[in-house]
C-alpha cells in the first residue's frame, strides 16, 4: 500500500523498525512473508509447531522463532513445491526446527531414498498420466451365442408376463 500523501508536504511518519527479538503481529508477518493473513491462520491449523501467543481479543503475536519457521514453511510450499503433508513430515522429524541444527537446505538425504514418501520430495517433472488400457474384446463362439440368445428369449418372455400383471 503506498504511503499516504500529507497535505502539509511533510513526509509521513515511517513505522519504527523493530528489533530482531521483538514480537510481530499477524499483519507484519503476512507483509514480511508476502502471504495473506488467512493463510497464516490456516497454517496454524496444519502445523502445530506454529504457536503464536494470543492476547486479549485473540490478537496474535509471533515470536522470532515462529517467523523463521513460517519463512521456511512458505519457502518449502511455494518455492520448493512440497505439499502440506510433506512439510508436516519434515516438521515431525525435526528437520525444520527454528534455530536448531542445520538448515533443511544443508541436510543430506538419508540412504534408501526410494523408501521415502513421494510427497516429501518435490517432483522434478509431473508424472505423465497413465494411458488407458484398451478393453479386451473376445469373439464369442457359436455355443455361447446360442446360450445367450436363448437367455434373451426367456428374459423377454418373463418381461411380457410381468407387464400383464
């Protein structure tokens, strides 16, 4: 949003720069991460590790660790192509703890990569849709045709009987 123009010509007052350890409101975090506020609230329901402090009236205050974790989640979802389920798994396994251990970019993938869920690793290319298999049709032999023709005649006779009732 552009700064409002003041009539007296003076520059409008700028927002004070907060220290790195200061708590942030949801609007500040949303602006910083360039995501809507409702997305941050949705992520709180999907990622229990994101727990902002809530004050009177439900106003949220995010700690610096929360903001860092949200930044990593946003990068994984929007830039790396992970699914929510994949990010949840990384969080469960402790790979995204804010300020602890190596960053997820620096982590080596474990051996046995083929055993990992497909949603954990972002796809390089979308998998092509499988081609539909053509229906296998067999020619009916003469005996089978006769049996089916007899059944059809009997079914038509039954239908006629039921229609008379």
